[in-house]
């Protein structure tokens, strides 16, 4: 089959890690007889430099027309250190999510057997960890009204959710739980926030349709603690945008490295695949960043296109690299050789 893939490398290490994922996709295409046609588009600081806009209309068009979108990372210290900047790279990512209706962000957290000793948690705590966080992605405080008082001395950000927004994401999480171990944890702050009470009320009404799924409700502060004390108890976790942002960064290090976690952002139409880590500007251009999260995102992408054995081939090749110690410096054992970004990509291609 032939597929059109929109490729958005973005900032920092984005171009390098996406380059390796494209190499891997080309190996998959050759081995399984598919054609991937890539259309490159600018986003983030790279797009600001080129056009003044972090999410140009041309990029939006390319994304809409593609069968799937592969994205690298966004962010640049030039903007982080300037609180007065009016145009920011991150706005590109947020506008892209909103424009393409990508309301659900699926972040699987799975411990790779060969990385158990890389986890900051004890082996007996972390073993068996395998869950998916379903993060709401186009609502809440990220997209609410915000502003400053006239004198500039007070500021506000508002968190809003509608029942429809909550229903569609909780339903997606329930459907996912049905395909997994049938356990759902709804994370909120219903003891304080009205939006959380709407989440809980809406979830409670919906779970009645899924009697096979065991559902529990957890306050976000407790969830943050449970993630590092009993991570293996989770199966599917569903939560609002900001809680999901924070909890998934926490969850990612459990698996040994932030450089390992892929993600899918999906909605009713388009779907975008990206590593959960950021643009790691200190490593940009040095060929040292771990490309595995992006390569695993490419696996999620082709599975989304229905190419399951092809996705499995990528996953097996990544596992093999981990077992053989073909890893970048973030994962290397003390006093062992570390491999470059492009060497990892080439090794994974050779295994496909
Ligand atoms: C993420 C990132 C983004 C977010 C930033 C870059 C806007 O941290 O995808 O988790 O907060 O959603
Ligand atoms: Mn984040």
C-alpha cells in the first residue's frame, strides 16, 4: 500500500530523531512492499524563523491531507528565556492539536525488560509496569481564557471542560481498557475543582455502559504518589490536559529514560505521532539523542494505519537493540560503549 506521511521535524533534536524514524520507515517499506511518501512541513521555532508563524497555514494543509503525521519536538531556549515573547514555538503545537481536533493523547508506559536496572525505582516496584495514560489534549487550562489585570500585577488562566469533551475522552479510555486488562483509573481533583467534579460525574454515568471494566477514581496528588510506589497496578489512566502533561513526564522516567516513550495524538480524523520528550536543545546537532521514542512513535503510526506486523517488526528491532546494548548515552551502562543517534537508527534498520 502507499501512504502519505506529513513529516514535521520541528526544533532542537527533532530533525535528527525524525530522520532516524524515516530511515526505519524506509526499511519497513522495502521489507513489506509498501510506499511511504513524505511531505515535510515546518512547525515551532523553525517555522517562526522561516515564516514568523509557529504553525503556518501550509503546514496545516499538509497535515490534513496526509494519512498520518510524524512529529519530532518543539521548543527553543531563545523563547523560554523571554517571558515577554508574543510568538512562541509551543503555540504551534497547541494550535496544531486544536486545528486537527487531536483531543486524545495516548502515552503507553511499558518497562522494557532490559531497562529494569535503568529505572530510578527499585526492581520489585517497577517490574510489570505496563499502562497507557490517556491525556485529554484540546481542553482545560491549556485552552481556557487567560490574561492580566490592567496594572499587570495579577494574572489568570481558566480551566473549562464541557460534558461532551469529557465523554469522548473517557469513552476512548474505556474502549482501550476493554482491549487491555479492563481496568480504568480516572484521575482528577474532584475534592477541589468544579471541572473535576464534572469529569467524575460524566465518567460515572458512562462506565455503567462498560460493566466489564473495573473503574476507580483517584485524586491527582495521590496518583502522582501511586505512580512511583505501585506503578504496575495501572492499566489505563484517563485524565485532563494539565494533569496528564505532568503525570506522563513522571511516568516516563519509570521506564528507564525519557528517551523511550512514544505517543499518539488522535481525534475523529487525523492522527499525529511523536515522542513525549522535548527538543533537548543542548544535544541538537550532536548526533547523541536517543531516537527510540520517535522510532516507536513511527511504529504506533503504522499500526494506526493497520500495519500491525510492520509495527511489531519495529518494536522487535528496538528490543533487540536494547538487549544488545546498542544504545545512546542516556541508556548506556557505566564504562560501556555508547552509540550515536544515527548508529541506533541504522542498527534498527538492519534488524528489520
Ligand atoms: C507535551 C509538551 C507540550 C505540552 C508543550 C511543549 C506545549 O510538554 O507534549 O507534553 O505541554 O503539552
Ligand atoms: Mn509535557
